[in-house]
C-alpha cells in the first residue's frame, strides 16, 4: 500500500457517515481518483477548506489495488477559486462541465493534458467572467477531442488527403468525412 503524492483539482465531495467525506479529485498523474477523507466534517478537521470544489491541492493518499476508494491522508492547499465559485453563473457552468468530465473519463486513467486544460479553463473563467460561455464551449470541444469522441474532420478518413476549401465531402456511418474520390455510396450525406 504505497503512499501516492500528486497535484490535483477537487471536483466534488459527498458526505459519508457522520464525520467523513468522499472526495473526487482530478489528478495530474492518476486521472480521476475517488477517496475517503476521514474526519473531514469535524470542526477541527485537518483538511480545512482544501475540500471546496475547484480547489487546487497537493494530495497524499494510500491506495490498495483491490479497492476503488483511496485513503486520503493530507491535502495541502495550492490555490482556490472560492471567490469565483460564489458567482451563480460560474458555479452552474463549471458544475455542468465537471459532471461531463466525470462521466467521460474512467477512474484512474491519467491524462496530464486534460488536467492542464481543466485548470487553464478555470483560470480563464476567473480572469474573464464575461467569456464563460466561450470557455465552456472550448472545454466541451477539447474534452470530446481528448477522450476520442470528436472525429478528425480536416482530411479524408480513407486516403488521408486534406480537404480543399470548396470541396464537398461525404459523411460516413462512423461520422468520419470521406473525400469525393473515396466516396463509394451516393447516399452519403454531402457536407
């Protein structure tokens, strides 16, 4: 049962029993990690405000290979977006984005690029609250791309040739684009 230390972003917390909480962390090195923070609901908790959503922490936890939940030992506060989270629009948008992030990723599947993108979107939303919708759209598109759900539409999926600006392509059953030369079915939707 090795001690793991990594940087992470608190996504959400749930109550567990009288004094404990379940914490969902998006970590730089281990993806989404679910863990138990024992005594987190007590007045003199060692976790303090480091369990607030959208908080950047340095996490230390024990992990057993046979258990999904890790045992969180320590969370050191690196940065907080608490003031931005008090804005209802920010809270609504990032609560939605966090939900689709959690639903899109399997547990403990590391993606440093996704971690950095999530942090960058949070920081951009804090600095420029008026661009919240654009930041949300950017996050959704890149989440689709990084998880493999967004097909490549800049070239033909069969021959690999890049499309010209005025070229018409066909949309295949697999949602990938096919150039006019590779298009075999006239029933393909022209794009």
